[in-house]
C-alpha cells in the first residue's frame, strides 16, 4: 500500500507551503460558512471546494516546475508581509528614541535619532539627501 502510494506520487508535486495554506483557508471557509445565511453559505462553500480541488490539483500535478514557481511566488509574498509587520513592530518599539522617515526617492524607511533638530538625512539605499526636523 505504502509502496503503491509512493509509486503514484513519484514525479508529482506533493504537498508544499502553498497547498498547506490553501487547505487551511478551505477549512476556515467551510467553518465560517456554517454560521452564514444560505446565499453567503453556498458562495463560501463553492470557494472552499474550489480551493480544495485546486489544492489536490497542485499536490498531484506532474508539472513540478510550474508548481514550484507558484510556491516560490507565495513564499516571496509571505516574506514581504512578514518583514513589513516586523518593521512596524520595530518602529513601534523604538518610537521614543528614533524617528522614521520614508525616502522621497526610493521609499525606503530611514531611522534617525530623535531630538537632533533639523538634520540632513542621506538614504542608505539610494543616496538621496533631504532635510527633516527630528
Ligand atoms: Zn532612497
């Protein structure tokens, strides 16, 4: 039985981070749908079933290159969201000692010590200089 499954899964994508997320989202949608009215319930149910079908399609897919690209895209997106949250958390923690500015040229977040008056800030990323009161 185990060997049969291994043979069946050979050359297939299998489970990855994206399929794990999709199946979790599907289960959450199914649970939410139980507490909704008929119209919303059927829509949520349809979306959840679609997510499950798509998850199985991805797990059993033999086009591993395409599935890997999708997964990599998802992981990159996840990393971005995580780092944005980390930045916000750090900004909040350091709000008493530092002031944060966005670079007018590249949009990078720059940290400068508070209470230094009007200073010239040079972006570490692109080298743009601008003046701000801290
Ligand atoms: Zn910049």
